[in-house]
C-alpha cells in the first residue's frame, strides 16, 4: 500500500521516518549532554550519551534496511 499523496510504500515511508527521528534524537541529545555537563551532573551526561548511542544504532539499522529495500 502507498502512503497518501507520496507514491511511496508505507514501509519505505516508515523506515524513512524512523531514520529521520533517530537522527534528530542524536542531535537533540548533544544539547542534553551539554546541559548535564554544565550542571556538573556526570551520571546524567553519561545516561544521555548511552541513549544517544542507542539512537545512532537505530539510525544505522534503519539506513541499512532502507538501502536494501530501495535496491529492489
């Protein structure tokens, strides 16, 4: 099935959306890390780094899956 008005399949659209939001999250966590560091809250800064790393992994996986599907 195609997403309304885009001509793109739902799965392609969904993967693109996951990729976009994961990358946005990576960028946002940079700000959270800086805020925690400025507050000298090392535990919180480390937590945000871990969450950011997970987002990077999701983005990489979404990119791989998207590339595979766009080849076909």
